[in-house]
C-alpha cells in the first residue's frame, strides 16, 4: 500500500506564501487523481485542489487564483503552492491518493 507523507506546513503571516508537499512511497497516481484537503477546527474536511495523472488541476473557489497544485516528473510528489494566504486558510492540510490519507500538516496564517 502506498504511504503518503506531507511536509512544509508552518506559521505564516497574512499575505505570505507557503509550499506544502505530499511524498508517496510509490507512484502517487495509481488512481486517476489525487487531492489536497484541509480541515479547520470545528469544521468538516473540505477539498482544496485536485490533480489528475494527465495534469488537469481543479480548485475550490476559495483558493482559486492563489493556490497551485503540481507534481514532479517522477509523479511521486505533489506540491501545493499557497500564495496570498489568509487567516481563513488556517487548517490541517491532508493529501489523499490511491484511497490513502496522509497524516496531515498544520498551516497557520496569523500575524
């Protein structure tokens, strides 16, 4: 079973940028697509962005134009570049691929 490990979370000021990554122990695209999700305290987990094995990306309206999802040539790592961060982006971010969840990485946007 493929394992997923997120990294790159942290504390950033509003308006700042952060890049988080999801590394897979094998190919991250055994299924056709993978996704980044996030869960804020007291809220349900929500889909943030998806990327297919064919390179097609989609985004939640709340992050469109600010976040970019991408993969490397080996297709074993998927990154989420987050720009113009807002306090409401604060959450634990999870990657999901091949019916497996990563452990999550905390992103906190605060001054």
